């Protein structure tokens, strides 16, 4: 069983905003995570991410490393209040 986690990732310092947004969406899809862009700005991207807790941590690490064109120097991971659910082995 995996605990369902919701978090907000604030990525600051990457000048290639479009590259990091595309990278985040690709990695989220590979990990079966929900990923919504909340904010973009010069050298800033804010994402809301939800999915199994172990994959949330892996997603955060992937975003820290970023795509080849964009290493992200500042990453803040904040919990998002909501209904945490436990997902069983049967996918329910």
C-alpha cells in the first residue's frame, strides 16, 4: 500500500522555464503522478504534484537535477493540505 501525497514544488533559478515545465510533465507522466503548473515566471516554476508518496520524492529529485539545459539551484517542497488516501494493491 502506498500513501497518497500532495505537494507543491517551487523551482527557482532556472532560466529555461519552458524546458523545466516540459521536463516536469514528462517525468510526472513516467511516474504516473498528477502534475499541474500553478505559476511560471522569469526563472521560476511552481508545480502541484500528487501521487504515491515514494514517487513524490523521486519526482522532487528529478526536478532538482532538471533537464540537461537547466539545473535548478533552488527547490522548495511544501505539503499541500488535502485528503490523504491510502491506495491498496488493487489500485483502488
